């Protein structure tokens, strides 16, 4: 990995290139974090495998009246390209389907009229050790993923307004890649978290980041997914804990739902 051309440049030269091209306007500390991440992972920073996303964050502190103190922060997050690279490097990636879209919906969101697909479905294929090509499908709903102009607005931001199909397609592909290759990570991509709010805990607990305003997992959809999760756990692709952690990046699971997933592992421990 050390032979990557970009990583052969001096850090000063590479920093200038990234500052003036891929990460224009980003804080120096954020670009340095990107460089460190890429060097540690053997990634080419010129391919922009990670993104610097300005996000509205809760600092975990209170003002004199007891209200949360919030601020915009640069957060380094993986891009869809990083998950594609990692899947390809595994040697087991067997292709991705063309995105399939649900019916068009036209509505006004805070006075802005937009037509968007109700959902998008993407399937990622993985060559398993037994020679079988397994398919992992993710179905993501546009209303659950789109980014707004601001925290108090319902209207989509410029990118989601201009490219409503392409944006939700990237979210569906990212989720499908995580399902097919759980070992590549469970962190949402920049496209999925753009416009969302996160909570950055006070000093001393800075390693803990809690994602805010996640939707609760609907019981009907949870029941539909159980058979797929049963297969993933019984085939040892994921443990119950890994599965719960992955789902929890997107939805809030109730205690009953978490226990249902854990029961799958317990009931099939000797299978």
C-alpha cells in the first residue's frame, strides 16, 4: 500500500493539494485527520475515500439557562467509494445490481415541490467460501434518508433536491455493502449522515458518539427482516451483537427487538 503515488508526496505537498482541490475550505485539523486515516488504511487520499462533513452537533455542554450548546463541527466520515474499495479488496465482491426505485411521489416540503422515489433497492453479491454467490439486498426509503436545508427545515438541501434518485441510491448501496461485508465497518457514509445531528460528548468521553434523531424500527418491517437475520446468524456471517450494532446505526431498536435477535443466536448455538 505504501506505493500509492499520493502517499509518496511529502505531507506538506499533499496537504496543499487536498486543501486547494478536494477539501476546499475545510479546517486544517480535519484534513490532517483525513491524511492520517488514509495512511493507516493504505488508501489513496486523492480518490477521496472519506469526506469532511460539516454537521450540527450537540457539544454535551449547557448554557446559563440550561439549554444545550450546539455548534457546527467538521466530522470525517467514509464515502460510498471507501466501502466499494474495501469490498473489492476482499476478493469476494461479485457485483452490484442496478438500483430499483419505488413509485414516484410529488409533494411540497416547506413550500419546495419535489418529485422523489418512495424507496430504492440495491443488491450486492458476495462469493462465499462454499462457492455460492449470496445476495444481500437493502431497501431504503427516501423520506428516512434525505438531508434537509437546516435542522428546523423539512425542505431538502441542494443535492437531494437536484439528485433525489442518485442520493437515495447511494444510501441503499452503502447499506447493502454493509450487509454483504459486515467486516468493512458499520459507520454510516457521508451521504447518509449529511444534514443529520450528532451528539459529541464532553471531554473524557470523546470516543463515544451518539447519533441523534434516529427513527424507531417499525415492528412490521422488523418481522419481515427476521428470516434474513436468522440466515446471517446461523451461517456465522454475523453475531447477534454485530447485527444489533449495525442496525443501531440507522434505527432505534427496542429492548424486545434486541432480545429477539439475541434469541436467534441462543436457539441456534448448537446448529
